[in-house]
């Protein structure tokens, strides 16, 4: 299995740190932020990884190189302009198109049992499995709703064509997803720059594709701001949270 780590963002919420470095290299508890998703993937035997680059991308490539030092095989997809999540995936299609793949954001710590999530994805014969988490503010920020069978019945403002089965849970995206290559069917004829969440996934939901949510209730921490990084470092230092793959 292959994976894509999304690392092209400008890290505007982390300024002034990101005036001179990419968000992916901002230190978190003694490691570059991007090392956490890479080590999670490596722990589960996923070693062929592509990273998209834009803001100070050359620094990321210099730091990680071919990935050999981490026991990985890393390729890069350079974006001369930011292509958003959909455009970034589509640009990497030649690397990802032949089998199930993982997409993971750089800016979140998650203590995820990835093997269990992949097994769930396969068992459900899903086209897409989003790793979702409970959040009391899900409605405020835009929830993804799943029914009693864990099938996505609402994606932000788009509803599935069939009514949900049983009670509905409102959850939020964790930044990790398991994807089948047929996602690229829904990217045909679109502009170069587009979002999976605003455009591709709503299309798939309306088309009746099997989209599922794997509910994750373990340690998760957004790293998008300096305050959130400090929170994560504090939890790890105090032993309130741990990452099993380190």
C-alpha cells in the first residue's frame, strides 16, 4: 500500500515560524511535524510515500531526501501553485492510481490503529473511509454524519440519496483517510485546483458510492497553531497521551 502526506500548505496560522520554514518542519516535541505521519505509516509497513510540496518545499526535500534514513521510499510532487487537496491528489495520480492508498495530513497527531482502520475499510468494501472523531463543536465547524452502519449519510451540507439507517452520529474529520483509486473518476474534467471535501466527496456521496466513517476516540491533537503544538507537547510530556508507533 502507498500513501500521500499533504505538506504543501503555507502554515499561515503558525506565522511567524512559517515565514522562514514550512509548517511540516516546525518542531513538535523534538521532531519535525511531518515525521509523525511518516513514522505512523512506517509502523504499519507503508513505506512508499509521496509528499506534495509548495511553501519552502525544498527544505522538506533536503531534510527527508529519499526517505532512506527513516526506512522509507519518498517521492515528491511539487506544486508551483497550491492545488488544494483535490488538485494535489490528482497531480499525484500516476503514483497512487493502482491500489488502495492512505492520505494523511501533516498537521495532526493521532494515535491511530491504522491496521484496524484498513481492515474496516476492506470489510465495508468502501470507496473511501474517513477516520472521524467525536467533537462537541462538530456542528459549528461542519460535521460528517454516519448512520448505524458507519456509512456516511451527510458530508457537510450534502446528503446521501438514501435515508440513514438507524441513529446518526455527527463527527469531524481527523486528517486521515483510506481511498480507492476510483476516486479519480470523480475528478475528471475539473479545474486544476479544487477541494476533495467541497467537490469530490459530495459528488461521490450523491452518486451512491460507499463512503464510510471509522470512528476514532483515542488521542488526537491539531497542530495548526503554536498554542495547539504547546498543548500536544504538554500532554506527551505529562504522560497524558502517547503515540504507540514511536
